[in-house]
C-alpha cells in the first residue's frame, strides 16, 4: 500500500514539473500591458469631474524656542492646486499659535496681496503677502518664510516657493541688496543655523556689495517658443556681486542658457549679446526700483529667428527681475533709444506699459503652467512638456487636449510625431474623472474606430500615450477606458482594453523638455 501511495505521489510531482517546464523564463518576463479587472466596479463618467476627499496637511510655524519649525495638522478638501495652496495659507494665517508654535506673522495682520496672490508654475509657487510682513525683523521675516515654504511643499506639485511682499522681493540685509532667493522645504532643520548661513552671505559693513559674491537658488522665467507665453524653472546661480545691476546681468545669462538648451533652442540668441550696455538700476518716485535693459535695434528680428516674440521676452525678464532682485517693481525694455510701451503678441491681449514700465501684474496672463505629454519618436514614446494656462494645469481634459494637439513645429523638426489620430478631437472625450487612484476615461465610438483604423502597430502607442500622460501629471496609479459608456475587450487586436492600465515608463525615452 505504501509503495502504491509513493508511486502516485511521484507521478503527480512529475506532471506538475512538466507543466512548469512548459513556461520559459522569457515568457515570465514578458510585460503584461494591462491588468484584467477583478470586477466592473466603476461606471463610465458622463462629463468631467474629479472625486476629491479630505486630506491631512501639515502646517509649519516658527517654534517658540527659535530653533525649529513646529508642525500642526489640518484637513482640507480642494478641487485644484491653486485652491489647495490658498486654503493652506489661509489656515496658517488663522492659526493663533500655542505653547510651542508662534502665530504666522506674529502679532501683525498678515494677508494675501493683490488679485493674483498665488502663482504656481513648473512646481514653483510664488506667494504675494501684504506689507504687514515688513514690520517683522529680518530674522523673523526669514523664519516665517521658511515656515511658509515648508508648508506649501507638503502639496503634491509644489517643490519650491518664492515670497513677495506687495509684488516685490524683500532684501535680507540693511543695505537692501541681499536676495532671499527661492526657498525649499526645511522640515526638522535648525532654523537658527539656516539664518546664520543667510547672514554670512551679507556684505560686511563698510565694504562694497559689488565685491561680495553670492550663490543662490533662483526662479528663472523664460520665453516659450512660438509666442506661447512664459515658463519657469529653478537653478542655482552664481553672482560676482550683489548690486542690482550684477544680479540682473547674471539672471539674463541664466535665462539665456535655459532657453538655448531647450528643444530648438540652437537658434535662440545669447541674450547677453543683445545688451548694448549693462543693466541699469534706478529709483522710482515711490521708492521702489526699476531695472532698464537696453537692447540692439535688431533684437526683435533675432528673437524671431529663435521662435520668440518681444512681448514674451519682456514678460520673462519682468518676472525674473521682480521675483529675485530686492525692491524691483518694474522693468523697462529699450530697443535702441526707445522704450517698449506696448507688448503685442498673437496669443495674448496687448499690454500697455505706461512710461515704458512693465510691471509684474501687467504680464500675469503670460505665465503658463505645463503638463507632460507623450508623443512618439522612432517607434517609442517621447516625453515632452506642453504649456497650458495655469488655471487648467491640473485639469484632466486639458492634459488630454494637449496630447490631442500633437507636437509643435519645433518638436516636429526633432522627429517627434503625434500618437493620436489626426481626426480625433477634444469632443471625442465624452467624460473623464477620477475615483480613488483610478482615472476613468470615456471615449467616443469615433475614437474607437480611429484606433481600429490605425491598426495593431499603433495601438499600444495610442493607448500608453494617454495612460502615461494622465498618470504622470496626476500621480494616479491606473487608467480604465470606456467607449460610449461601455468597456470593450479588443479594438485593433493588440491591447485588452477592458483592463486597468498602469504607467509604463519602459515604453518611453527621456523627453526633450
């Protein structure tokens, strides 16, 4: 009997091993393009929307010990990035302090300033506060700004912060020269030590600020190609000295480097070569400062060769100077001996610059946000940046619309092609929404027919250009597709469309920016 049982066990083992041997190692490594749904637990969205839920955020305040930031929690529900940032700041302002944490702004009645007090672009949040902040000592001002930047960096989509007071950058020295620069999060760090490090950058009393070098993180605003507005990024910039003229000159050089290194930037002029002489700083009647940039007569033509218009250039310079250089309220752009008094562009309303003074508020419409989209090049996906109006930066439909628009002329010159069929329109997106960590996309029957028409070879790129674009910009984990409200299993024969698709960076090369 024992022998019979052993023989049966041996036979079962042999059969099991035979089944395993039939699968190759390569087969085990083959990527699964989609996850098959365990159950149909989602309904197709009819129209656009996003299901938001309360989330816990930490607010940071200067500690009463003067050495650290103290965190306090708040639960918020917000529909978009800008609203979340504003609500978080207003909760900070409303906090009265306690035995460990000081009130933000101390006893001063601090509030948000202006009609656009919060600007978010390229992961950078610029906050405009009222002049009550100027009543703080420089030490207190800096520590409160650290608290604000550390708080805002809690929000997904924000990684650095600029703080302005009444549209101007505030100097951290008595002479009014030392910029605070762009701030990042500083959880758990000794803020007294951070202040000492900032103080060490000051020009010693009685010495010339033009001889004091500076290394600082700065937000650089650059003109986007094809008159599409202004984008921004952060860089560490080295300055030979701390006078406004020296700061302006190095900022121009840094902006030039950013733009020239972008796709198609080889034709963008070196901005330093456009200057007829160094930037000039002067004082206005209200005590604020003006930076004047005098440019060559052929500047507009040279910018046009680099697919940039004069209006976007002027807006970029204004944003860069007023964000970084203390006390600067406006920029004057002179072509030859004439100041620019109107900024004209094909995409934005004309801006009048009274007396040739271009202010930050005047060029606010030019500042764009950006989304990452996936087009194709050489048979694989290619990551590209696409500017969108800031109020639509976290709109799911705007992200899909940017993908539908396809690559611009500069990207096409680099061999980048559209992934979605040219006949697809935004109207073919019947609905798009989020539920939990899943994005639900309802497409038209025409969209399905166009995928089928493109055939199996294009199907994977079509699918994952949408999946990667949406997941990359939202942080969501998966995407589920519907066609006319129903899930279908196959379209062109390559993809199982009734499953849930996950972000697949393996199908993409690093983008061109």
